[in-house]
C-alpha cells in the first residue's frame, strides 16, 4: 500500500491516487481543499530527499520554475515541504505523454509533427528567456492534451540531475535525447534543449530514434561520434526544408545548431507559410564529416517504436590523436579489420548454406501461397503452408479494404516462386482508419481545422460564413460547438461542421417616431442609448421647436450610441409681403362672334373670368397679388397666350 494515498499535505492537498513514477519523483493525483480543484503533486523520492543539499536546490529551482507562465508549459502552483516530504503542486493534465501518443498513432505525418514541435519550441523559448534550461527534453516529458495542444513538463527538475552521472541502462530512456555536450559532461545551455527537441522532432517525423544501442553508453557514444540518417531516407514524404530544420536543431556542432529557440520557431513559421521556401543552409553545412571517412555499421538493439536499421550509420571523424599513434596502429587496424570482414562473410555463407538447406533441403522452387485477405490463423492452416512456410506478422496497418485481423499484404508476394525464403512476412489490417472527435470548444478555428486535416481522413470540414454565429461567451474566430460532438468516432470522408463565433453581437436599438418639442427628446434618447445629432429648422405652421422629421427614420434598427438628426419647425413666416395690382388687357376676337368668355389663370388656378362683347375690341382685368408671375389667357376655354405680371409696381 502506498504510504501517501489518503495523506493530507499541509492540511490542504489530499493525495488520491498514484498516476506516474519518474527517476526522481512520484506523481500523485490530489485534491486541493482550499481552492476545491484537482491537482498533480510530485513528491521527491525518499533516497534523494535524504540529501539536504539536493533538497535545498530542488526547492530553490522549483520556486524559480513556478514563476514560468506559458500555455505550452505545465503550470507549477506551489512548492512546499510537509514534514520530511518535499513536493511540487502542478496543474493536472487531461491527456497523455507524447511518447504514449506516438506509440498509439505510429509514425506521425509531417503536418502533425510540425504542429507539435512548434508548440514545444514556444514553451522552451519562454523558459530560456527566464534563464531556465530543461536539460531533459524527451517525449515522456511532453504532454498532449485532448484539444491538440502540447505542454512541456518537468521544468527545473531535470536540470538538478548530476550531469556527470554514469550512463547506465536506467538512463536509457533519456540518453536517446541528450546533446553531445551533455554526453561529454560539458557545460550545457539552451542549445542543449534545442538538440533534444530536434531528436524528438526526428522521432515524430520518422517513427524511429536517430541512435539506438544495447546500452546507454553505446547510445551516448553515437551522439558524440555519429550522425543520423537524413529523415527523408526513412520517410520520403517529409518536405526537404522541414528535414533541414530538424537536422539543424540536431547539429552536433553547437555553433552550427540553432542558437535560440526563437530562431528555430522563425524557420518553422516561415516553412509553415511557404513549404517551398529556400533556407540559407544545407545538410552538408550542418555536418562536420571527413569526406574520406568510411561508413560503418553500429550494432543496435531493437526498439519498440522502431524498425531495426539496415542502413549504415555515418561516423563523424574521431578526435585527433597523436600522429605517431595513428601511424603505429594503422597497419594493425587494417589486418584486424580485414580478418573481421572475412570471418563475417564466411559465417554468413555457412549460415545461409546450412539453414537454407534445412529449410528447403530439396532446393526446389516453392510456390508462395497467396494469403492476402486471410487471418494469420487461416493462413497457417493452409495445406500449402503447413510444414513448408512460416507466417510471421511484420506489422499492422490501417485499411478500409480489409477487416481488422485480415492480411493486407505479404512478402514474398503470393503466387511467386522461391528457393530460399520459407518465411512469409505479413502485414495485418488494424481496421478502418478512425479517430475520436475531441472537444474543440474555444479552440481557434485555424488550429481546429489543422487538427482535423492532420488526421488524414479526407474529412469534409465546414466552417464558412453560414456556420458563423454571434456569441457572448467566445471570442471571434473561436469554435462554439462542433457537429459531430466530442467522442464521436470519425471515419474517412466524414463531414465535420465547426460553428465559429463572430464575437459579441453589437447592441442595436429599434427607432421610434419622435414627436413633440425637440427640447423634450433628449431624455428619451438617453434612455434608449442614443444621442442627439444635427438639428435644422424649417418654416412651418407648427409651433417653433416641433419635430417635423428625423433621420434615420422610425422602424430602422441602429447600433447603440447612434446620433439621430432632426428637422424642427421655426414657426410660420411672419414677413407677409405688401399686396399690389397689375392690369392685364386682352384683345377680343373679330371673327363674327358677339360675345366670348375670357379666363385668366395663374399656376393652374382661375384668378379672373368674365363674358364680354366682342364689339368692345378689348377688355381689361385688374389682378391683385405679391411678387410676380405668369398669367395664362383662355378665350372660350381655349388657351390663347401667356403674360407676365408684376404686382410690385402697384
């Protein structure tokens, strides 16, 4: 029974369960009773806690790390001591380590790798700017959250480890990621973290570690004396410029490496915007190799995430020794090397001859059965397989064409002939490619889209204008909800709809018809959240100050704070002009008519009308009015002519 389970630290943190164990500490899930939240508590192992100097440094440096605050770094809430127990309180992460993530997913595609390494470097950049170097960057210390974000953990802990410690099998987990200067025991700085991050990036891109060995020492030696295969030789799908960024981060010469996390982030962002960008360096610039140095094979142990390497690992030149020692040992080296090569060739031929003959003693051609579509059990039960061929599972792959457990492909291929190969390597279907929908609430829509695209399920992603909504809870550009929801199993070709926030809807006001005196409107405007705009006056029979019209008009929906313009009455026109007279004389027709009707009209209205005798020859009409105007003359309702009149002449 764990002695800490159920224990209360400082009357505040109740230890609930153990969730992890590391080289220096044990991590527990705990409840903070003061803030009523779940936290992670890391307790220093008892053997290390006996060292007073170690405890002092652990406490001091952990306090410094607690001052870090960055979305890509696991937050440290508290550093304390309860009796003899030294512990750190951190945020409880709802996720898995990057190592676990890679083991589940296998080799990551380069887009997902780019997404992760960028976040890792941003976290390191923040720490380095505060003078803190991690010194133990590895996938086990990187957490992947459900929303696709990444947090770097164990800051300030790894840096306390003795850099001169012996590299034993126990250190194998970390030694795969240490920088050459760490392996030598030299002084380390932020560039050591960059090297380790480069190794993590290499592993994500290729699905294997750059160096492997039977012991921690052999791996460390390779960091010092070898350079890894370029990632594109393992995975040709990796873009050339991304390979360059990875190899520059892993440059064995610390001066050729990225000199800061910001510099690497800059190249990553430049590549993300333009994958075809030309970087100002090449692989040759990053490697310090002697062109005449031969390659050699380094024995490696198999690794649970890697395929045993058949490619030679290239060596960097060994450190220069005294010239006499080189010349003295050169001849001996040639003799020993030649003997080893000859012996190896002889052993290989004998092995091939003996075991090849036993496997196929008649040395006759064997027809390889086609086992694609079968299960391994069904294939092993075939008559043409029994006693002749061995079925060996070489791996698993996702497939939409074959059910889980069925053989997808084989080597040698079916219906071919062989004299030597009696083992059929097969790859078994892991079923259709699927992925579980994560909670994307409050995620930036670009990150959400990148995450979905990185699943490589050819999803139909919808996030256009028709799926954008106003929201008081989420900032503009953030995901409000998704269809399908969190936990749904996504399959190839599925449709995913992202409902995206347009931000808070601007408060609007529906305008009413403003009536009455302009002086009484101000209070109403204030109550509606509006303000007074321009006020103009016009002559009107309405009392002065009466509102005649408004702009915008009533019924219009306007944003709060809009200024409303008004036209108001300035009262009737009191400056009435003096009325005058003018005489209009009309000539009467002489066409035999005795009488005619003469009509005078102004602006379409009759102002004078009379029936007169034509024998008078003419008639005169006295008109009254103001100003001037035009009079239209009609005889017997027929328009005759128009005259100008001027009433100002009296």
